[in-house]
C-alpha cells in the first residue's frame, strides 16, 4: 500500500487565486510536466466541477432518442436503415447537429456571462458558432459516410436504431459543450486550421473525377467544379475566423503594448489578408468575376509578402530564429514564383498549393508568436523554492 504523502503548502497571491478560481479550501495538486510546474485543482475536483455540465448532453440526447423512437413507431418502421433518406444517419446529422449547435450557444453564453471567456467577445460569437456548427456537421457527415461504406445495406430494429442515435447525439453534444467551456485564442487558431484544411481536402475529393489538378486550385470554386460552394464557403469561413482570432489577440495585446502603432499597423495588414481571402471565395474564377478573383489572389500574395518582410519592425521582441524562418519562407515563395513564371516548373496547381501551404503555415506561426506575447505580458511573481524531503516546503 502506497504511503500517503504529506501535503505541500503553497502561498499564492490573491490575483493568482482569482485567475484560477480557487480559494484556500480548494484541493490542489502540483505536477512536473514538460519541465514545467503545473498547479491546478485535483482531477477529482475538476471532473466534479464539470459533471453537471456533461449531464445535459446525456439527458438531452436521451429525450431526443425517445422522440425519434416514437416517430419511427408512428411511421410504422419496423427496421431503420443505417444510411439513406429516413435513416439513423439522417436523423443524427439533422437533429444531432441542431442539438449540438444549441448546446454550444447556450453554454458559451452562460460561460461568457460568468466571465470565464474574458478574451472571447460577443462580436465574434456568430462566427465562432457557425464555424463549430460547420465542423460538427462535416464530422457527422464524414463519419456516417465511412460507416455506410463499411456496412452497406445495414438496418436495425427501432430500439437498436434509437440507441445508436442516442450514443452519436450524446457524443456530438458533449463535444460542443466541452468546446464552449474551453474555447480560447489557441482554440480559434486550431479551428481555423481545421476549417481550411478540411474544406479544401473535401473540395479536392469531390472533384477528383473532374481532374481538377489539370486546371488550377481556383478551379475548385468555379462553375465547372462539383459543389463549388464548399470551397468558396471554406475560404469565407476561414477569413471570418481569422478576423475573430486577430481581434482576440490584438485586444489582449493592447494593455501589454499600449498605443503601439506597430501593432496597429500589423493588425490592419492581417485584417486586410483575411478580407482579401474572403474576396477570393466571394469572387470565384468564373468568366464574370475572373478579373476580381485574380486581383484578390494577387493582393493576397503581396500582403503576406509585406508582412513577412515587415515583421522585423512590426513584431515586438521578434527573435532571430523567427526572422530567419520568415525570410526562408519568403525565399521559397520567390523561388516558386519565378520558377513557375520563367521555367514553367512547378506546374500552376503545384505552385498554388505549395505557395498557399507556406503562406498559411507562416501565418499560423505568427499567430502563435502573438499568443506568446500575450502570455508573456501577464503579471508574473518571483518564486523562491527551498528543496526539502519532508514535503512541507513553502513556495511563496
């Protein structure tokens, strides 16, 4: 039997306790993780604190499953197929997406009013809500498409079908509740990546039979492509998420670097990048909007290049490593550009994909650097540690 450890006594400033939402009676634990000391409530208390939050998805999905079972009974369906018109998949995708959307909205509003998301502003709420709804819908559609391929023609009795509906709906709503409780600027950055990568890959897969790669990347958003609205909506949604992320980061940076004109200029340029990205989706490369599309795409390259060159003067505390990486990206973009224009290598599609990946990857690194500046600007306290074997050391 393991010997029970004597508690380690820690003295924390009131501001730290307020930020953590704890008091002198909250059971805490200190762990070493990735060469860092992590102080947080004990796992049992963290789970207990969210237990009632996670009860809502269980209860709501159970009520919906009962309602769905009653509907199938009323329609006289003895068996319910896995996929198809009136199927488990269609009900989970439709009702589960709507339930998850409502749960996310409700818990986000609740947590925002409780000031648990002080850096996520009301003006960004519609964009975040739509983005999470799109992600959930795509995940459910993709998941049931895979199940349909694995189990073609599968069908279940009403009770089993309702049970499957309950499980998938519970998972979907629980995911949305967890997202609403833990959303941060880092979450927005990850969501931006997921939306743009998923949307582009789906558009590529949907147009595989049309050999989109023999044209160019912009072909995915034209009238000649299948479901071109998916590609264009991806660009527009990514632009809106980028604006929300920019707003969140730079408002948090304002107290750290008050009235810093460099940051205002960088914020303006990043916002223009987002607006220009939306323009590429709003004006697809069709005959009627070809000129606007080309201008938007060209301006996007110019703005990203200007940001890469200007980060030396616009980004406070920029490191040599980040500058070296940024200039390396700029050189690669130039090589790709002149290689394509002068020698026809790589091909147009390859050039567009590689240039987009480099530029988007660099923007994500820039957002990560801005988040690091926000974290560095938070108040810090000097900690004096006295090593002891009796585990009664005070840290103050």
